[in-house]
C-alpha cells in the first residue's frame, strides 16, 4: 500500500510518505509526514500542557501513552501465543 500524508495532499503536494504491507495492494492509506508532525507538535508545545478539555502534565501524557502501548502489545502477543497454542493442540 502507498502511504500518503493527508496534510500534504490538502496543500496540493504529492504527500508520498512510503509503502507498507501488503506491497502488492495498490490502494492508498493516509498518515502524516515528519514535516507536518513536527509542526503539530510545535503547536501543542506552544499552547502549554493543556490537551483538549483536560489539563495534564507532559510526563503524565507520556506515561499514559507508554501504558496504552504496553497493553496493546500485550494483547497482540497474547493473540499470537493463543494462535500458536491452538495450532499445537490440533
């Protein structure tokens, strides 16, 4: 699949970011390029630690993101382990 930056497309540029599996699939999927990600992060930093309607410290947000990532990875690993266990049980 071809990965394109939605923000670049909105500006009239090609916005090509890269490719991802499945490589034989010719459809497009959307992401954000490094240039626009940096711009968004700079705007967030300019507005201080306020995020949405809630105020939170940057450290707390990083910790929550880290915990969320761990939970997702644990769930994915559990799925892989269960799939392997099920195939061995047959």
